[in-house]
C-alpha cells in the first residue's frame, strides 16, 4: 500500500513539473550597432549666377590731413559669377559693381571688385570666404586696393538664393599724386544683403 502511495505521489509531482513546462535559460543576444547612414546632398551649387545686392558701409581715412573722413555710405549694385561644386567644397569667381553713395563729404562713386570665392557645401546652405581686387572711384580720385570678406547663401529654390555678406576693402596711399602727401589709407567696411538667380 505504501508503494502505491509513493507511486501516486511521484506521479503527481512529475505531472506538476510537466504541466509547468520546461523553461529554457535566458541567453542575452549581442547588441549590433546599426550601420552609419551616409547622406548625400541632392543640392548642387555648380553653375552661373547673377543678382542684386544692397547694404550699408563706413569708411575711415587714416592720416587724413585736410581731407574729410569718408563716413557712412550706401552700397548697392549687381553681381555675377560662376562656381563649381566639388562635393564638400565650392570654388568660384565673382565680379560685382556697387554704386557708393556717401552720406556727406563726397559725391557718389563706383566700387568694382573681382573676387575668388571658396565655400563649404552644406546642402542648401553655403558659407564662404572671398578674396580679390577692388577699384574705387570717388570724386577726383581712382584707387586700386584689396578686398576680402565672409558671407553665406541659402537656396530658397534650386534657382533662387538669398544671402548676406560682410566685406572689407583696403586702399593704400590714396591721392598721393594729387596732394603730394603719402601714407593716407582708406579702409571701408560693407555689409550687404544679396539675391541671386542661378542659371
């Protein structure tokens, strides 16, 4: 009788264990990092462009003597250029013309510049630097100098861009021949808004 009782007890315990089922040990799976996603910009800055610019500037005459300071002025005009998108970088050249209208002291003049541009392709956004030659004609003098600056363009559409730019134009020894006084330098700062159409 005891054997039958033990057998029944063993079968109940075995049945209970079987009813709970076998639980496999938990094995942690290794974490696999996702592959880096490389994005390729679908925006291309290669091509010709032309547009308008307008801004404000100021000029300082060092060692000015009898000459009045150049003061503040409006600068507005046209620009045209070509640039090549090399992937991460954009290189190009630009010619621009500005009508310079001083607030006082001088008549209106002309500022013409030929500049190289180098920028970083950030999709629809293009920050850049410029370097080149400038020619300023105001009143009775015409001087050649150096120009450099920084700016940024933004593509509103693939054909139309807007931007802002700061440039400095340095002219050394202005009016040396006319006045007989050397060492007079003219430095101008110009901040402009720009709008361009790309061809």
